[in-house]
C-alpha cells in the first residue's frame, strides 16, 4: 500500500489539524518532497510540531522519514552511490563488464526513444516560439546543458546558459521573463539549483521544458513539456548517455525548423570559427607522406 493510500485509509481517525496536514501531503506531494519542513509548515498553515506528530501518527519516526517514503512512492528515490561503488569494485576482473555497459546504454536509448519520441517535436515547437531560450543544468547535467547552448547558438543568438557561476544564479534567473523558455536538465537526486531555476522561471511567466528521468520528478510537475531519458547504469553513477541523445535530438529538430536563416547563421558561425583559428589546421602533406 502506498503512503497516499495509507493516509486516505487513516484520514477519518485523525484530529482535524492532522487531517489538514493529510490533505496537504496528498494534494501537494511535490512541495512536500522538495521543500523544507519549515517551508511546508508556512505554506500549509500547520505548525512544524504538528507535521512531526502527523508523521508519527502514520508510524514514522519523524517528518524526514515520511518525506522519504513519499519520494519513494513518486518514483524519486535514488540509490546511494557508495554501496553501488562497493559492488562495482568487486568486478575489477570481470571481462563482461564492458559489454554490459554498452548493452545498458543501448537499452537506455531504446527506452528513451519510446518514452520521448512524441514529446521532442512538441518541445521544439515551444522553444521555437520563445523570445529567448535559457538552459540550466548543474553538476552531472552541466555537460548536457552546455552542449545545448553551444550548438543552439550556432543558429540562434538568443540562447543563454544558466550555470550560477560565481554565485550569480539569482542574477541570471532575473533575466528570464515572460515569453522566454527555460530548458532545465536534472535527474534524481534532483539538483536544488535546477528546481530553483524552474520555479523562478515559472513565476516569471516563462515556459518550461524539462529534460528529466521521471514524469513524477519535481521538474516535470512544473514543466509545460517533459522529455524523459533513462539513466540506468551498472556503474555507481547514473548514465547521462540518453540525456545527451535527447539533447542532440532536440537540437536536430530545432535546426530543421530554423529554415534558411538558420542555415545562414550556421554557415557564418562556422566561417568565423575557421577564420579565427579556433580549429587546428590539418598538416599539409609533403611528398608522399601523410
């Protein structure tokens, strides 16, 4: 039985104040799993001590344990890295590991295609209509976000990376306004900065495209469009191979919709990179040598 089912079953026997807490948990689970107990208390109008009593009435030691159980119900629980790393360390001489790694990558890509093939064109249309596009990804998701910005800027100038460098996250988020779009990338356990970026962009009136691992993720619950990717890995750390594939697929769709102006922008950007010396020139052959 899920936690929500337990709450519904026990609702009638709770005091009025605990019933108020029960309704908040059932109706607004996203806030419960992503916000602090103090924040939940403020938003629900229920004292923190009452939230603790509510958790204990359901058989938990306290609020953190209830919050963890709710996250598990929502499919947001993430295995800790250290135990997985210990299991991996025992396979140092396992010659089948490399094959297993690539087999799982293939499975992730196939699963991601099945989940997101329909969502990718919708996400592309949303971004195409935006006045400006902002892209946020932190920690392991930073490479995905950076690659989106790097390639997208080859054919669209109004694309901006939100990385919070130098403590500038709040300043960067102030630049997100109504009519813009935010692409935010994260998987469980979800980055605090990613969630903050989505929340503030939503409050500013921007549209949200979430690249994430679960339809129940806090990013998906805020998003106008969600593109899912699989993260399964035999390693101790989730794989971002499928996330990269999703990002590249989205960029390809955007490029196909950019038309002649997009082609001209790409040609101009490429010419600038070549003429500026950004690329190492191939060595000229001498005689019969190569």
